[in-house]
């Protein structure tokens, strides 16, 4: 894994944590969560990101 890939993975994970918290607090819906997650996957192209869902 390159440094760039590591940074992308880290950014994806940190943002995923935030949106999971928002979902748990009912600030967003499941549909919104899915849409945001797809955007994050497209933006960060995480290698292991799919495993955390």
C-alpha cells in the first residue's frame, strides 16, 4: 500500500465514522447514508473500505 492509498483509506474511514454516527443519531436516513457512502467510495477509492460497511 502506498502512502497515498493509506491516506485515502484513512480519510474514507474517518468520514465513514462520522456518517455512521449521524445515522445512529437519526440525523440522516439509511438512504442518505448509502448515497454519502457511494460518494465517499468514489472520491477516496478505498482498498479496504468495502469491508467496513
